[in-house]
């Protein structure tokens, strides 16, 4: 992972890097993969996708790649050390608030792209949970009224 981060953060077309999944949440184990997400200059994204295997080859001794589609936004790379890295490449406009972005670990973000997205992701989840809670209370109240408990 250190090799990947050195390589990616030195590239002027890399705008941000974050990890997701169990590693970001802190519940990883020896079998966990690394979900590595890289936000790139949209004008250069096609080049990143085209060279994703070559780039991953520079990060360590590769056993094999799972990906076979050159236009796919990710590549899954298995290294000889039994580490598996899922490398994703995104343009900034593809990163929108989502439940999946609530718990990520930002590694590199000199343009502060991720902070507002993470904050909005957490806020939208909390708002959804509040609405769900109010809805459950309404259902409970109606149920009690119909059964004569109110």
C-alpha cells in the first residue's frame, strides 16, 4: 500500500485518495482486501483506466489481475504477498454523498474534495434514520389506537 500511495500522491493528476471497506472501518482482518479509491483529473481519467494494470504492477510483485475490461473503472490485483487491492478510479463529479462514503479514510486530499462529501453522506444517513424513526412511531401509535390500547 505504501508503494501505491507514493506513486499516486506524486501524480499531479491525482486529486484525492481514500480507502473504504473494512480497512477504513477498522474491522479488517488478515483476509481483508484493500479498497483503494483514487479521484483523478477528469480530462485524464481515460488514461488512468487504460494504464490501471501497469500502474498496479509498479506497486509490488503481482500474481494476477482479475479485471479484463480495459474501460472498467477498477482493477483487482492479487500480489504475491497474498494482499488483494481493488483499485478504483473516479472523476470528481462521480463522487456524490452516499451510504458507502460515510465511513471512508481519506489518505490524500489537497483540494478538500472528500470532507464535504463525507459530511453530507453522514448527515443524509442521520436524516434518513430520523425519518424512519418518526415513521415507526406513527405506525406504533396507529397500531395501539386500532387495538384499543390508546
